[in-house]
């Protein structure tokens, strides 16, 4: 059944983010559950010992969300429904992913994940190439489905996996994604090119930080890998310069952020052009940067007024704005951290960040002491997603579900005990 499980993992990862495929995704999940129950193997997911502290933090966070939804939230029914859809379901999906990955040899499930994400990037580049042949100009940001930042999340997932995989290859000549030498470097190149093609500002920022983190690991572990560090630095410079050259939103970014944070204008709320603030230099206001800064400022003010939170949910910012200003239609503040704090209170955000920090610290310790490359992959994947959620409201929906599924696959791949140094 190895072929079946590898195909199932790849199919679910490929289908899950495509819009209007919820029924198909659920059918695939149901098929996997039935196959797992039919097999009746004694390979239920077992959490590796070094991740148990993180599991206790996650359990505490889950218990806090339930308690908060019942005892603190202004609308308990709504908060509990959000908990079911955007917390309990991702946890179950992650457990299913781990159970399915246990049916495969080590690394094969993670390999299927990487291949499925890479197929999305090939689809993206092929789509843009087709448009280029028609128009004669390369269509940056054009996508076969959804928006470019939507696709940027998929590429961020892929890049985090591949950066850690290639880092393990550079250090130990071992690929935790079972990609080998040429295939791994080729997929990393594909991901970097896809980042250039998408021109998603937040995705590029996360990509640069992931590559910078890999360079720091190389310096910390073995300084003789300076050629790889030079290449990584070159890729960072290429991504940054390309984004600056082709994404006009960088122009006036600083001024727009300052205006969004400090201006008393309600343009962020009403969208009334007559109230649009002007920049000190007279340059055109960069709408995205302005709105994000204004929303962040409002979210922080709302958190200060509701330090215990108003009820779990990715739309906590929208509910708080509607309550304060009587203006409906808002959802996320475009920062998952602020949304989480506004929904579950500062205590909830603290538990969330503590869980991520414990995972990163435990994974790094495991890698240093046991040469466990799979732990390194988990650290980069969790770290990259946590960082992206600071910049975007991604703690919900298919993003959280797919993140949980891939985490389950990665954790299930840590079954063997690597030798201590």
C-alpha cells in the first residue's frame, strides 16, 4: 500500500488549497480514514518524546480557547463554532496526516508533500509562460487560481521545507524529504523562481528570513560551508532586488506605514476618497501599507480595551470594529498574532507563542544533539508559518488545515532514533 499512501498524501496536499474543492478534499480525507481503519495496523501516531513539552503547551492553549469561549467570549456559540472549524478540525486533520504518514517509509510522506507543492509552482510558472507568449510581457503576480498572496502561502510552505532539507544535505549529506541531491536543489531553485514570479511582498520577506536563518545555522554549526552561505546570500539579494524592481508597492512604503499608523483619518474604515490622507512628501499613498498600519494600530487599541479578548475567531478584529464603529464587513486585521490576541486575549497569544517557541527550541536542541534532520525541517516549517502569521491573518481556513496536516506528516517521520553525537 506504499504507493497508495504516497499518492493519497500528494493528492490531498495538492487539492486542499484549490478553491471550491471542499467536497473533494473531504472525500479524500474520508477515503484515507476508511483505508486506515480497514488496515487496522498498530501504527497509530505516537508523539516523539522530545516534542511532549510542546504538546502540553498546545493542550493548555486548546483548553484555554475552550474555557475562554464558554466563560469570557461575548458570543459563546460563535466562539465555539469558530473553535470547531478553525482549531479542532485542523488538529484532527494533522492527526490523520500523521497516521497516514506512519504507513510509509521514513521521508516518503514528506517527499509527497514537497512534490505536490512543487506541482503547484510548476502550474503557476506554466500559466505565466502561456500569458507571456500571448502578451509579450511577463505577467508577474498572475496565477491560475486565487490571488498571488494565496499562491505565496503555498510557496512559503514549500520553501521552508526545501531550505531545511538542503541545509541538512549541506551538513550531513542526508535529505529528510527523500529528495537526494539534484532533485532537492532543482526544487529549491523552482521555489525561488516562483517567489520572483509571484512578487508577494510578505512571502518574499519570509523567504529572505528563512534563507538568512539557514545561513546562520551553517555559520553556527560549521563555518567551512562559506560557499553555500555565499550562494544563499546571493539568492537573498536576488529576491530582494527583484521585489524592489518589479513590485511598485515598495515605493513610498515607509511614508505610507507612518501615515497609516499616525493619521487620524478614517479612510481605513470608510474608504471615502475625500478622507484619504496625504504623505508628507506628496508621493502617492501606498494603499496596502497604509491599510495594514492603520488596522494594526486599531487592533492594538482594541486589544488594550479588551485584554481578555472578545471571543476566538480569525474575524475577531472585524467583530470588534463593528462593535466600536458600527461598521460591518471587516474580517482579519491582516496580522494573525493581533487577531489571536483580540480573540483569546493576551493570555491566548502568550500560550500560542510559547507553544511555537518550545517547538523551535526543542527541535533545535534535537538537531544539535542527535543530528535529527527531520527536527530541523519541522523547526523551519513551524517558524516560517509563525512568522508569516505575524504579517498576515493566516490562523484559519485551508492555510491552518494544510499547515496542521504537513506538521503531522513531519512529526510522523521522526520514528527512528538518530545516534547522539
